[in-house]
């Protein structure tokens, strides 16, 4: 069954060009011309495998659509690539802060966009690995099922946030600089800066609540996941 991409944009010519390019690559495509339709289609059964979301929509800003999708349990796991004519760093940072998995600026080539779609979908696919659930203090993680719990309550993490958490857990007690995290978690450098790491770590901490304290900031260097949950905070 082909993977489905939900295209959210009010430009008819762009939508037609993207539909043609995606279908030629074997993807299915759905379209929404405003934010309300996008929210409804994303929540439909079956949901899309990825949302390509323009920021400038006629009713609801794309950032608000992204925020609502990531806040709803039924759609929180759908990866989102933002597409916009605005390409300032602050625009990318805001996009990542509300939950976007990637950011593409207009004008773009279809080849670049398809490469980014493949990369984000690849990150979001469940792994074939199996193994025991890992417990670390108040945090429990099922790597095979891509699920996490804090104090027994499941936490809705995006695929990228889960990969970031997994990277920290695999390297407990070791400081990870931002460049290393970019390479290991994102795997690409275009339009992704070290500030993006800070944005995602902040969101991950917020979602983990009391377990977010396990991720410590080492100023001027990067981040460190505690070696043991009961370790005192490091300076």
C-alpha cells in the first residue's frame, strides 16, 4: 500500500505539480486548501503518513495547524514538513518549536523535496528491532514499540523526539555536543542548525515532565543524560 502525503496549500498550480511529482514516485496524495480541512483529513482513518504544510493558509496559520496536530494524540505521531516562502532562521525555529520535523523554503526543487520526504518517512517508520522495555527512574521506554511512559502515563512523542530520547539513553553519563546530536538524530544538515537541537531538547524535556530533569545542559558544550536517575544535578 503506497504511503500517503497530505498536501496543505492554497496554490492550485503548486498542488497539481506536487501531486504529479508524488504519484510518479509511488506516493498517494491528498489535498487540503485550508487549515480546517487539513485538521479533518489528518484525523481521518487511515491517517496520512506525512503532512506537507504551508504556513500561509487562508483561515488558520500553518504554525497553529502544526501545533494542533502535535497536541492531539491521534495525530501527534504524523511527521510534518513545513513549506513556506519565509526562510529566516527565526521562522525555522518557530516551525520546529511547534513540532515540525523539517522545513523547506520556497522556491524548492522537486528533487530536494522528495529527498526530504523520504528522509522524514524513514525516520518515522517503526524499527524491526525487538528488545526489553528499559526503565530509568520515572521513565520507561519501549524501543521496539516507539512508546514512552513517565510515572505510568504514556507520553506522545514524535518520531524525531523518540530518536533523540533513544540517543540520550544509549549514551547515559556522556556529554553530547550539538553537532553530534545533529548527525545522529537528524542525519542531514540543510536548513537544520544547532539551534534546532536546543528547540527539540526543550520540547522533549517539557513532554517528559519530571523525567525531563534527566537531560542536563552543559553550557558551552551540549547535553548530558544522567548516568543514574538519582544522581544529583551536575553543575
